[in-house]
C-alpha cells in the first residue's frame, strides 16, 4: 500500500462520484421513477430525505481524497460512532456521502468545498440554506446489457486503481436473484418498493425447466425436463402468474394497501435496484457468483458485469 507522508504543501487530490440528481435517482427507484428529472421536486425530495433520515440514497455518492495514514487514523479515533465505515487505500481516504455527513467536522475544508461544488443542492440542505443550484448526471447509464431474466447497467465508476475503486450499477432481475445479490453486504442498495408503486408488475418465465442436481442439494444441472412436461408446466406457471396478477389488481381496486396486495405476486416478479460497490467486494461477488455452484441466472449477471468492468485478483485480501 502506498502511504504518503503528506506535508503541508502537498496538493490534495479529491474525487467525487455522483451528483445531486444521483441521490434523487437512487431514492426514486422506490417509485420506479428514477429516470425522471424535475429540478424543483428533486430538491424537495433531497430535503425530505435529509430531514426524515431516509439517508440510504446518500450512500451512492463516493468521495475520496489523498491523505496520510495519520489523518485517516485520527478520523477513526475521533469518529465516536461504531457504524462509521471509512477506508484507506493507495494513499486515499474513501467514504460515502452518508458517512461524510456524519463525520463532517473531521473532513478537511478543501474536501468540503469541492463536495459543496459537486452537490450544491444537497450541501445547501445539510447546511440549512436554500439551494440555488442543482447538479445533474451526464447521462442515465454508461452501458447496459440484457440478461435472460432482466438487465444490468453501469451508472458510474470511480477508478484510481485501488481496492476501493467504486462502481454503481442498476439491476433489473427476479426477486429470487435480488435476494441472493443482496446477501453481499459490503456495498449499498436502493430498491423499488411495492409499498410505493403498483406499476406494471413484470415476470421472468424461464425458457425451459432445469433439473434438480442429485449431488448438490441446492443446485440445478444443465439438463432440462422433457419438452412435453416443460411446456405443460410453463403453461401452468403462466396461468398462475395471470391469476395472481388479476387478484393483485382486484385487491388494489378494492383499496387494499399495496404493501398487503403485493403478497400475492410470485417470486418470478422482477424488481429493480441500484448497487454501489467497492472493487474488493465486487470481485468477491464475481468470484462467488461466477462459480458453477451459483444459480445460472445470477451467474449470467456476474458475467455481464465482469465484461463491463473486469475482475482483479483480490481474493487473497478476502480469504473468508
Ligand atoms: C453458491 C452460494 C450459495 C449460498 N447459499 C446460501 C444460503 O443457503 N443461505 C444464506 O443465507 N446465504 C447463502 N449464500 C450467501 C453467502 O452466505 C454470502 O452471504 C454471500 O455470498 C455474500 O458473500 P460475502 O459475505 O463474502 O459478501 P459481503 O457480505 O459483501 O461481505 C464481503 C466480505 O466482508 C466480510 N464480512 C462481511 N460481513 C461480515 C461479518 N458480519 N462478519 C465477518 N466478516 C464479514 C467477509 O470477509 C466477506 O467476504 C450463498 C452464496 C453462494 C455463492
């Protein structure tokens, strides 16, 4: 690890991934409205998130600045908050904007100044001022690839050739894939909520039905049930999905709360989430989810992600 001894004259390098709008997109995914832009409403939403401590969308903004090891340790010593996650890699301190806000009195002024420039509306809100400006994303996605059960897109990345290089993805996939994905805890997630929206439920229906593995209790094998059995079962799956959709819509039309009505939608239902993840945890995800023991649907996503951003050999750092 490169640990510089920063003198007073050394110029600090500062990098920030994200914008005011990124926070809004990660919050609006709850309503499936993350592609929408409306400056006035966006600023109100940031203020609402901040005041009501719905702060997880702030985690998708990443800040890194050159610093000495001593500066890093000094922040850790003074943080006085066991939930703080702040990292040191290749001569840089790395943290997300949520931790930044919690640690603000310990962050150097020049870093605060640049964050203020990059996130003018959000910074004004946390300083209890009226926002005058609002920063937007250059574009919604940098790259997007289809998988058989959904899609994955790269929203942004911040790369300094370190294990804390950070990536944000949007994933659309069935609920059971999302459940597997979100077991990967080193990273941040914001997901569509069927408490907020009843928008177009979409479902994944596999093309064929893989057989259960005999040797591995949780896995399938790349052998499919015979065509005539598959077609019959797939028809039944379709029909159950249609029936559950009808019941869902009936419940909503009778004013049942969305949070209850959603209970009748099967696990093939698709969801959408933002995932911001550091390289070390991304590579851990790739090595576990590219492995043949992982379910083929999530393996497909892992392969698409590897194509987009590659994989480094960081397994020795995360042996267990
Ligand atoms: C094929 C397969 C089958 C699986 N089956 C099941 C299952 O049946 N049931 C189930 O619940 N899960 C299952 N999982 C999920 C698995 O147990 C992990 O939760 C998941 O793979 C995330 O990996 P991780 O913990 O390494 O990643 P992250 O949560 O991203 O953690 C990254 C790293 O941080 C460290 N770390 C994170 N949290 C802690 C902690 N609390 N204590 C110590 N170190 C920590 C570890 O070094 C870890 O590797 C399965 C995963 C795979 C790949």
